[in-house]
C-alpha cells in the first residue's frame, strides 16, 4: 500500500480541527433549519387547529341562534380540522407510530403537504422535551373538551326544526364548552410560542457557542502555528550557528562573537586554535563513525575544561576555536596547557583498538594593538601551524616579531598566491638545453622544462615559491599543471617526436596515488609518446621513501617514461641506494660542478659520482656548467651530458621555439 506523503499527513494534522468544526457547523445549521421549519409548521398547524375549534363552536352557536341548517355543514368542515389533528396525534402516539395515518390526519387538519413531514419529525423526536410535553398535554386536554361538541352536533342534525327549548339548551352547553376550551386553547398557543422561543434561543446559543468555539480553535491553531514557526525558526537559527555533530557553535557564530569582542575598547581577550594531531589516523583506521565519536568526546572534554565565559566552537574537520574574554596572556597560556593535557589524556578506544590523541594549540593574546577579525584569525592559524611544525602536541603563543614565525608566515602567504596563480594560469614554462659533453649531438632535442611564475609583471624562479608550495602540500597540483601544459606544447612542437623532455616531480607527487592515472589520461589525450618524457626526482625525496619511490618509478617506466636522479651527491650515503633506483640519468649537483676547477674536493666528488653512476649503468648530467673550462674538465672526467649557461640560457617553452645551444666545442661565456 502506498504511504501518504509526509506533507499530506502534516496538512491533515493541522487542518482536521477546522474541518471538524466546519462539518459540525454545517450539521448544526442544517439541524437548526430543520427545527425552525418544523416549529414553523407546528405553529401553523396549531393556528389551523385553534381556528378549527373556534369556527366549530361559532357555526354551531349560529345554528342554535338562527336555526339555519347551512351552519351545520360549516360546523362539520371546521370540526374536521381538530379531528384530523387528533387522528394524527393518536397515530404518532401508537406503538409503533403510524406515520402514514399521521400524514393523512394532518392533511385533513388543513396542513400543507410539505409541512407535514416536519411536524411528524418534531412530534416523534422532540415530544420528550418539557415544553413539548406541556404543549401536547394542553392539546390533549383542550381536545377532550372540544369532543363534547360531537354529541351536540349529532343531536341538532336529526330534527328538521329545532325547538326554542332545545336551542336555549344547546347555547348553554356551547357557552360552557367555550368557557372551558378558550383558556386551554390560549394556554396551548402561549406555551407553543414560548417553546418556540426557547428552542430558537437554544439554537442561537448553540450556534453562537459553535462559532465561538471556531474562533477559539482558530486562535489556538494560529497560536500553535506561530509557536511551531518560532520553534522552527529557532531550530534553523541554531542549526545555522551550531555544528550538527557536536552541538558546539560553528565558525559563523564563532567569528561573529570574536568580531564583537574585538570591537570593545581596551579589550584584553585571548584566542585559541586547536588542531587534533592524530585525527586522520582515527578516521582512516576506524572509519568516519570513529572520527565522529572522537570529535564528540573531545568537544565534551574541552567544554568542561574551559571557563564558563569562554566560547568553544568547532571550526570544521578536527579544528576547534576558543574565544577567551578578559583573559591575560599568562592565564590563556595556562588554559592552553591544561587543554593539551586534557586532550592527551583522552582514552579513546574503538573496536578494541586504542588511539593516542593529542592536540596542537595556537594562542593569540588580543591586547596591545587593534586586531581586525581576519588578522586575529590569521594569527591564531599561524600559531597553530607553528605548534605543529615544532613537533605537535604542544602550545605555541603568537609573537609578531618571531623570526621563524615570520618566515612561516611568508611561506603561508604563498599558499594563497599559488592558488590564485593556478586558478589564473599564471605559471609559465621555460626550457634549458642538455647536450652531450663529447659533442656527438644526434640532432634530437634534449632539455629540462623549468617553471616560472609571473606576478605583477615579473618572473619569479622556483626558489621563491617552491619551499612554500612543498610545505603546504601544493606541489602535486603544480606538478600536474606542468605535466599537462608541457604535454600540450610537446604535442605541437616541431621535431619533438624523438626528443627527451625532463620534467621535475616533487617528493609529494611520488606519494600521490592518483598521479599515475592522471599521467595515463594526459598522455592519451595529448598523444605524446611516453618515452619522450624523463622525470627528474631529487635524491632526497627518492631515498626518503625508497620502496614507494621504486614502485612509483617502475610503474611509470612500464609506461615508457624515463627517470633522472636530480641533485645527486648532496647526501653521499645515497650512493648505496643507486643500484636500487631505476633511473636512466644521474644529475650531478651543481654545487660540486661550479667550483670543481678551484676545489679539488669538488673535482674528486664529480669524478667519483660519474664513475659510480657508470658502474651502475647510468648516464651522468652535470648541472651549472657556466664556462668552457668546466665543460672541458667534464669531458676529461668523462661526464656524458652538460647543462648550464655555457650551453644555453632558459628560454620560453613554446611550440614554435627551440632551446638555442652552443656547440660544446665552441662554448664560451658571454
């Protein structure tokens, strides 16, 4: 069976009292009309009855006075009315009532056929009313007196002429009957009129009561509706300003309260940001249900550990904020330490597994200067980040003049700038040639694709923005931008079908499980052969997660890509891992190449890296080759490729341009 929609059920719940009142009002109106019509018919019948008995006495008396027998016929016609009503009454008082005989009796009584059913209905169903009982009793009594006319009428109807003695006797009897029946008739009429008025008054009162009930019900329902609406508005307001999971104020209400606190003159408030350190592990291992339960537990415990004047809010995810009004820096720091201990002391177990919980807390004391809302939030955010940077599970107090914090803030500024750069497509690709040191160039293009950022009309090198991008996890997005745009240029670049194009990948991208599907899709869309690409990864990122790096590189080599190990030699312990890394090229770090002519240690380092790489079956590329003398030294050592200003400067990487190079044999410094 189909379930009624909730809206329909709710509408029925609201409307049924009104429907019931309308139905009752309609029934009452119909009943009132029926009673009124019946009373009118009964009064009309009573008038006919009174007139009939009065005319019967009158015509019989006229006969007695004049002896004119035409009055006897008129007497009989008049007498038929009360006799018909009597027959109807007797029929209705019978058990069971004979309504057909009653109809015929009332019809003989001169009643209109349309009024008779109403008279019968009123007599049958309301004769028990006191006023009706009294009326019928008077009717019956008057009728008993009136029946005394029947023998008189029968007697005067026999002789052709009435004697004077008989006439005087008839008149005497008629006077006695009239004296008896007249007050009875009047009383019957008066009581019927009084009863009619009482019934009409009762109907009026009932109708008025019903109307009043309808008004009261309408007011009650409207008040209930308004109360329900106020409750809904309150719930909506609460939902708009509170977190559904924990019931705490949300970011919207938090920022509103904080802004109000900042408006106060001479305010000495404090602000805290709290970030749970192990929340991701709980969510990943225990599922979202475990994470939700942990957030509820933390919310409860933190709420019990703060002052009653403090405002605790959930800002989103595993982040909480606290506004501490009228709080000194020392008190704020002590409260933060207590909250750190409370969080660390939470014994959280889910499905038999116990999780260690801790929190990084950033504190800002909002005194001594005027903070805007955004400045206060940013300061608390930076303080919380610094607490995480320093090892987590600690409290960091924001200090505007702290050098490490200033550097961190500068890196944090890059987050928004890099996001805008990605959205506005303001990165640019450059390329720098890589050529064989021995000079046996096969004519195929070999270059490294470099990244630049255009900002305010200036080109920024990676050294300006890569540290911030790596710290805040933006490198995977930037690497994707480089790969996507580099493939677009390579696909349209003349003579690119047999070249080698090196693209740098960050250590974060090596851990990104979604990068390989992205690369496959990008290669398919661009139709660039995978063997044209050589991805450069730094030795530091490679050996940091060696197994993951090897698996990642093998998967990409299976697609046809090649690899170069960049900045090699910075960590000499990495020489032991060279055999495990599936790379095609080893790029000797430029810090050794640049000073190799003046520093024998650098010369020996370059020579050793070159020999070990060749023993491992890898080709070598020397970076920072800035003059012909370095190039000649590299040729003496036996390095395979060179890259640097002595070979060619970086140029825009476009479909219509190629990286200009100098022949290694004729290279010189400009």
